[in-house]
């Protein structure tokens, strides 16, 4: 990201250049890509650029918060970054509210990891992931556990699919 692009992102978002500079390279590179791939010709284009940059800025801000959580709790940044974005946001928010609740952060991480393969399960059984997220938490954990233990890469996984569908229907 060039200094000119940095200044432009800060201006568009109404934030300081320092807040953009503090973001990791992944976020800054994505912001640069927004500029390089979007031609601004009208107000709709301006709005699209703003929304894309704002989404990236929010994600980058969460990542900065996750770095602090990792340093404070001992939970690895790799683990925190592997969580779904909603859980990442919750952890950062709760950490900002009360950074002493280490047990709570571990609980949030463990709960998220327990259902982290839900999108793979959805793809395997041909069901939208949003439908699986509506299931009771215990069922989500059970089907993800079955998937993690029984999925075979070079198999049809027919028995696993049947077992998961049965878990869902009961």
C-alpha cells in the first residue's frame, strides 16, 4: 500500500492513517486491491468502495484485538484467526469490556472449535449451512465430531452422510 493509498483509505473511512498502518499486510493488500479493481465513476461506485474498505477496516480492527487477546490469554493467534468471524468479534468485544475473563475466552474458543467444520458437513450432505446453524448446539457439535472422525478424503462417505442425516432428524 502506497502512502497515497493509505491517505486515501483514511480519508474515505474517516479514520487516522495510523489506524490503517497498524493493520496486517493481508488487510492492507486487500484494501489496495479494492482501489486497483474498482473504477469509481458514480455515487454507487463510491458507496461500493466505502463498504468494501469499511468491511476490511473492521476485520483488521478485530485482528488487532485478537493479537491483544492472544498476548493476554496464551491462546495462539493461529487458533483465534481460525475461528469464524462472529466468534472473533465476540471475543474482541468481550476482551475490551473485561480483559480478565480468560476462562470465558477459552470457552468461546472451544465452543467455536466444536462446530468449526459445520460448513464442510453442509457441503457433504448438501444442506445449506444456515440450516445446520439452526440445530441445537449439541447436535451441531455431534455432527461436526462425526465428520472430523469419520470423513475420508477419497471416499463417497455414504455411511457418514447417512449417520449425519440421522443425527439431524432425531
